[in-house]
């Protein structure tokens, strides 16, 4: 696997701008919802697996 050279006429570097307070708040809310959803999914999978093993 080799390195890919950047074309001469294209700049692939990016400069990100800081997030506003509202954007940061929205992002944190979305991430929290995703974490809760994933935790519920994991908990359900554990319950189903424990039922299968006990039967």
C-alpha cells in the first residue's frame, strides 16, 4: 500500500470553523439519543440471549 500524492491543482486540506453554541447543543442532544437507543438495543439483546441459554 503506497502513498497517494495530492494533485497539484487540488488542495485536500480543510479548515474547520468552530461550532456555534446552538450547533454544539444540537450535536450533543443527537449523540445522547443515539447512546440511549444503542443501550436499549444492547440490553434487549442480552435479555434475549439469557433467555435462550436458560431454556
